[in-house]
């Protein structure tokens, strides 16, 4: 039995499914759930999603921490996070799911599907003007692994796509902006804003009234639209509601919220211009992602460097 044991520390998701899958794929290792008893000194790798803060600091021989999602804000927020590499998910399964979500919701707005749903319920046969995809400017905030894939798929559909990131990018077919200095230029050519930023000290609360007012006002869709599948902490929900009410924004699709689950009392649920999904834009699938983590461990144990290591200073 390999004594380089794994600890699965998950809250909010079904931990047992991950546990079972790790054991199936790595029968030679011991794999523990954090809710069971485990020998702290044997744990070398922690596989986490919203692990209780302080738990990782109790593992004296920890060599690496894996985030079971692409985002690592749940780990960075732990004040006792040990000084070992943090590895995040970069996997075609997760990336593909996010691009499906982005393409679906961009098209929902572009093709006015919500309006046709309402008309259908009222038995109304009425056509509305339909701009071509090339007439619609999509701006993706966060041109990382997920943003880039979604951007490329939207370009393929014919949309006029731009991206904004911290460092400059050169992606064929995509107009790229970077840093605070180019944010205005990016926003003023954006009809549909897709947000795939990580939550960091720099990005918290970035989606506020001031930003919405800087989006394009001359677009083909009757006002700018926001799609946030990044993190709820990026958005100021009161500002979104106010901007929808006074037509600064035409619509919003939100997968993530300041507090999850979204409170039943939130006005976002019933607002006619809002589409709500329950933080499932790109769900982490144990089937695909346990394999990715075990491959990373195998690399490490043969002397190779981990891939997709988080930059703690940048916070993502
Ligand atoms: P990446 O780290 O690959 O990309 C992040 C992008 O954001 C990069 O382009 C980065 O710039 C940019 N960025 C970060 N900080 C800033 C800043 N201050 N100003 C401008 N740009 C910035 O992450 P992923 O694409 O893999 O994932 C993005 C996020 O999506 C995750 O952090 C997570 O929060 C969210 N997510 C949500 C899911 C859901 O189901 N709703 C599922 C999976 C992920 P640069 O390229 O210069 O580094
Ligand atoms: C992630 C998520 O970060 O599911 O992967 O939110």
C-alpha cells in the first residue's frame, strides 16, 4: 500500500463520489475523507473544495493542495493555508462545459429567446429585428483558460469578440485589451459582457454601477447585457438591480452570487430581465477530474513539476 495518502476535503458537493472515484483509479493508495478519522502525518495530497479553514494547516507532511475547481478563492481565503503548491483544474471537460454555458447565454440574448418564450405563453406571433452575429460585440473579462476557449467558439459563430485580461494577449480573431489603462476602451465596444474573472483582491466588486455605465450604448440589442459565470464576489447585486431598473443594463444572466445559495428573498429571482442558474455553468465532474489530479501526482512523484500551479501573489 502506497503511504503517500490523499485527503478528500469537500463541503457543498458530494464528497463520497470523489472519494470512491479516487479509490477506483488509485487502489494502491489510501484515500481518506476529511469527515472520517485519518492519520494526519500520512497525508501528502489534499483534494479540496471549500475545505474548512485551518484544516490543511494540521497536515505536517502535505506536499500539494489541489482545488477541485478552476477557481481557488476558496483556498486563498484560508488564513492558515500552508506554503505548498496549489494546483487548480485545467481540463477540457470543465472548459467545454463553460464554453457551452457562455455560447448558450450569448445566443439566448442575441436571438431574444426570453422574449419569444414570453410571446409563446401569450400566443403572440411577432417577429423582431435580428442583427447578424457580426453586428454584436461580445467582450470577455478574463481571457484565461475558460475565457479564451469561449471567445474562440464565439468567433467561430461570427460574433465580434474582444477580451480583457491583466497581461496583454495576442489571440487570432480576438481584439485584446489589458490592464486598467485599457478597460474603458474594452467596455465602450462591448454589447454583451461575459465575465470569467477569478475573485481576487483586485477584482472583488468590479461589476458595479460605474462599470455598467461605461458599456456600449449604441449596440444592436437595446442596451448592454452582462453574463457573470466567474464569481459572485465580482458583482454588486444592488447595482445590477438598479442598472436593470433604469435601463443602464438591458438584461443579466447570473450563475454566481454574492451569497450562495441565492436567498429566496432576492429580487434577482423574479426580475423579468434576469436569468438565474445555480452556480452550475461548469460543474466539476469527478470522472474526468480525478484522473487529472492523479496524473499531476504521478508527474510530481517522478520528479516533474506540477502543472497549473497558482500564483499566490496574484491570487489565481
Ligand atoms: P485563468 O486563471 O486561466 O484566467 C483568469 C483570467 O482573468 C486571465 O486572463 C487573467 O489575466 C484575468 N485576470 C485576473 N485578474 C485580473 C485583473 N485584475 N484584471 C484583468 N484581468 C484579470 O482562470 P480560468 O479561465 O480557468 O477560470 C476563471 C474563473 O472562472 C475561475 O477563477 C472561477 O472563479 C470561475 N469558474 C466558474 C465556474 C462556474 O461554474 N461558474 C466553473 C469554473 C470556473 P492574465 O491572463 O493576464 O493572467
Ligand atoms: C470552479 C467552480 O471554480 O465550479 O471550478 O466554480
